[in-house]
């Protein structure tokens, strides 16, 4: 693996950063691979890395229609947490957290994982009671969780509205100290570079438009750069899961919706943790550059556009100012959108499909960034062995037929209301 000494870093800086080598190759697609992964987002790239690293399967291609990091992996608000309640989710997301804790070392790439803690606010005694239930379940599973009363929340977050006229008074909160944020594009680049070093071909500007079939089995993909044959095909296309699923003959229980994110002009350090409003659609953290990074709920109608509406901007701004009146005169620098693949129970799918040769990783809704390491780990296992990994065994496609759903929308940015 390429390493840089302090001297070479200085030389690159003084030469105007013109001499850097490519972080990953730009190969021509081969005619055939053992595994083809469609989608070069966090999940596709992590899957390719763990296929090589954990299973020794290196004849792998990741096909990306745009560029690495152009999808949701580079458009999210980077929150990583493992505060889930339901069996299946609890263990899976905690495993992901443990992988995050060693990810920079595993990839030899600084993903800037910052365990600054996440606080979710409670605005009534009943809500705090529900959070206590969640905290107890987390602790019984060996996951850190604390219940804070109003005064403890105030000590952590004095900038919130604790006045008598606050729209939704703060009663307390649930805090996970190991939660935090990571640098999203570094995650994509780190996995891409590490997968490439194992011999994985990362092919950008290569859109999959159809599938190659031999009888009922999928044996490859048709792309804008020619036909590529594959022993197995894995889909990891996030907001386009239902589109590609339909081309394979699958009618998936997934809808695509837009979620927006926002960043303000930079401030001195103010928000030390990740904070989520428990009464409206709003959550916030502060970036290393000082900008406040925040988001809210979905735009509310189906779309494949990577941009949102002004109505949603207004809703999120209203919630922001209700919780933090001190930021009402701050200027918004940018906002953008990403396309979410929403499942009916808000839980993902890592599963073989009824179509022989085709495996699915999708339905991550608005919470898939934190899942990236565990998702890649488990999907690689599924592709390598044909069997679900024990940690993702509950995320079958079949659950929507059998009724064994994992209904935990309560983990999303706005469903803390439930
Ligand atoms: P993507 O990066 O979208 O990768 C899918 C790739 O597939 C794309 O690059 C796309 O171009 C490619 N593709 C699609 N169709 C084709 C085709 N036909 N051929 C080839 N390639 C194709 N999650 C969290 O855990 N924490 C958060 O704080 C958080 N905040 C979010 C905020 C916003 C505004 C958004 C938009 C999302 C947020 N998420 C968050 C969700 C998270 O970003 C996603 O669940 C996750 O990134 C999806 O997986 P991915 O990284 O593989 O997706």
C-alpha cells in the first residue's frame, strides 16, 4: 500500500499538489468477473473490499454510472450511531459501530471518525420514559446509552432554548457517547483505494442498463460500456434500487424519496455533539470547518432528483429556529438532496432474490451511511457463500411476504416522534 512520509507530503505541498498518484486505477472493463457489484457508493465499495479482504475473492468489478462519491455516500449528514431497539437492528448496527472504531486503521485512510456523542431530546415525561426503554435494551446488548434529565441536557447543550416560552420544552434526552460523525467522501475514497489495492476494478462512468440472462439465471449485465458477464451480480444502487430491480423482473416494496441536507456559514465551535430534536424534523452537528450541518424530514413525494423543494427548506428552518433561536440570523450556504430507497418498515434488505444469480443490498432509507461497514461485510458474505450472514439474516426480502418485518422507523431523523 502506498504510504506518504512527512518529507513527501511537504514536497507535494510545495509543488502545488501536482505530483499525486491516482488513489485507484481507471481500468477498462473485462469481459467477465466472478462478482459484479452495481453501484459505487459506500455499500458497493465496502462490499468489494470485504469480498477481497475476508473471502479472497478479487476478480470483482464495481460499476458506477457516475463517479465515486456522487451518490448518497457523499451527500449525507454523516451521523453514525447504534441506538437501535429491535432485535436484528440492535446487533447489526453495533457491529457496524465496532467496525467504524477501527476503520481508519483497516483502510489505512483517515475517515475522520469523530465519536462526539449523539443526544436525542425528549420533550415530555412519556417520551423520556420511551427513551429509558430504548436505553435499557441497548445496555442489555452491551451498547452504551445514558438517560439525561433536563439539567444534564442543559449542561451539554446550553445553546438550546431552555426558556419558559420554548415551543417544546426539553424534558431530558438519551445520549450515546460513542456515536458521532465521519468524513463521508473519505469513506468512499478509503474503501475505493483499499479495494483497488486488492485488485478490484472500479469502473466509473459505466451505467448498467439491463441484465444478461441464461434461462432464469442472471449471468451478467448490459452497460453503457458493453456487456459484462458475472458469476454473481450484487445490486447496491441506493435510490435506484426499484428501477434496476424492475429491469430484473422484481417488483420491490421500495419507494424513492428525496432527503435534503443543509450547511451554514462557519462559526466558532458551538455544537459539540450531534443533537436531534425530539419534537420536530431537525438534527444538527458542526463540521470541522465550523459550518452547522443539519437536516430534517423527507420532501414528501417520490422523486429521483438530487435536489429538494423550498417548502422542505422552510420546514427545517422553522424547526431549527424553534430549538435554537440563537442561529436565526445565520446564513445558509448550501442545501442539496439525495435519493432514498424507502422500505415499508424502514429496515434494509441484504438478501438473495427470487432471481437466480442476483443479490440485493438496498432499502437503506435515510440511515445507511452508519451501516456502510457492516453492510459491506454482510453483503460480501452473502455474495461469497450464497447464505445470509447471521448479523443480517433478518434483512430478507421475503419478510414483506411472511410479515416478519422489523418496523423501526423510530431510528430515522424524524421518526423519533413515534
Ligand atoms: P450511494 O452513494 O447513493 O450509491 C449508489 C450508487 O449507485 C450511486 O453512486 C449511483 O450513481 C449508482 N447507480 C445507480 N444506478 C446505477 C446504474 N444503473 N448503474 C451503475 N450505477 C448506478 N445515513 C446515515 O447513516 N446517517 C446520516 O446522517 C444520513 N444522513 C443523510 C442525509 C441526506 C441528505 C441523505 C441524502 C442521506 C442520508 N443518509 C444518512 C443515508 C445514506 O446516505 C444512504 O443510506 C447511503 O449512503 C446509501 O448507500 P450508498 O452509500 O451505497 O449509496
